[in-house]
């Protein structure tokens, strides 16, 4: 696939030196087709699909948290089916070990040497199903992979390549047999979404659509792995004016100084919000980020990374979202 953007980028590092560009309509059309493909089986949740696409294009990872049975795994399968990428589903259980995830070296009698057998993490699209049902030790095995796209085993570092996307599902913390994800693990997820129950019309369509089997099994890919990488590279070229970058940093800094927040947003979260804003601009056919991109994504990128003083568990997310809303109301929006 060869998608062209009409740009005049002078530098990736300085937000003030990147000029706006025109996004080719074929780019937007391709992204829309991918979203429509996913939405054809994941019904009534267009916003969730768009946020998942933002995380994918921004080279981040997605955490989907909600009660069982409302389509979290279906979303991951639909995304994997829509991409010509290798895919592995890992069911996280209390007895899952890091070696079950990363792989291990096995002694081969014929050669008299240890040969590394890659684990399921060596894939382009990973579904970490019910990630908070496994022990913290196993959860921590994902940290290096999600952050650096590599794993270190037996003293050797092995690359996971690109693209590499983790979509993790999580049951609410109050459910039986769950381990809360540590702050370092939560910080690796660029975006967190809650699916919620479908509306009645969509739920009826789901019932009818399953009469002849599982619709997701019939999905065809609309984007190759090479095409996905190219789109991810385009995201990096979306212009971010210096005033937008300052607006974003004002938001991050406000979470660190807010009296009701015990742990403010990290620098990684600032980078995540920056890149996610570029991704949503590309999806909407713009070559530049506007303040609403930052504002609309803030709670999805930041709420799971900050720690309010007054609540824990799933209640902490709701409190964090309220605090972020208050902060955004007070911030001066750049023109």
C-alpha cells in the first residue's frame, strides 16, 4: 500500500516547527473502512471503535474494562480480523507464569543445545484477556514488551517488531479473583475505555445476527500490516502547534498540583495524549491538532493514570474523570 500525504514537515521534535499538511482523502477512507468493518459486528459502539483505532494508529495499547459478556473480547477479535496481522489470544489465569507468556529455552537432545521457543507475546496483535485475573508477577512480564516492543529472556533481548498492539480486557476490581493492575502497568495503556451495555436496537441486531453462527468469523481484512505501519508513521507527521502543546502540558501539570489528586499524570501520559491527539486528527482528515482533540481524549488517556485521594477501585476512575472535567473547564483554551 502506498498512501501519500502532502506535507512540509521540517522537524518531529519541535512542535512549533511542524507545518500543517493536507491529508489525502484515501487515508481517511481507508481508516473509515476499517472502523466500519469492526462496527459491522461490534454493534452500537462507534465511539469505542474510534478510541480503539486511535490507540492502534498512535502505537499505543488499549485497556477495555467492564463487566463480563458485553463484547470486550469481540472488539479485539474484530480488530484482529480487520488487519492482516498475526494474532494471539492469551487467557490470563491465576496460574499463568511469565514463561507461558514470553517463552522459554528448551534443551534439544539432537543438537545438545538450548533452543528458545517463543511464547504467544511474539505476535503483532495481542489479546490479553482478563489481564487482572493473573498474578502481579505475570502482569509485570508485559511491561518491557508494551513499553519497548522487546523482551529480555535468558540474558538476551529479543525484538517484537512493528506493529505491536496489546488490547487487554479487565473485569472490575471488585469481581472475585482479580488482582489490581499496578500503577506502572496502567501507565503502559495509552487509552482506557468502558464498553457499557448496548442499546435495545443494537442488542436485538446482535441476537438476530447470531442465528447462523458468529459474524466475526466472516470478517475480511481491510488493512495489511505494512499499511498499518504506514498509517502509524503518518500520525507522527500531524502538526501540533506550540500553543496546543502548552495547553496539553498545562493540563498535565494541573493534575500534579490538584489538592484532590494523590498521584498526578506522568510524562508518559503526556506523550500518550500528544500522540493520541495526532491520531484523532488524522482519523478526522486534518493535518493538524486542535484543542478539542486534546480535550475530548483527556479522560480516556489520563483518568486511569491518576490517583484521587478520595476513592479506590472503579470509583477512582469516575472521580478522576470528574476532576479532569473541572480542570479542563478552568484551563484557557488556545485559539
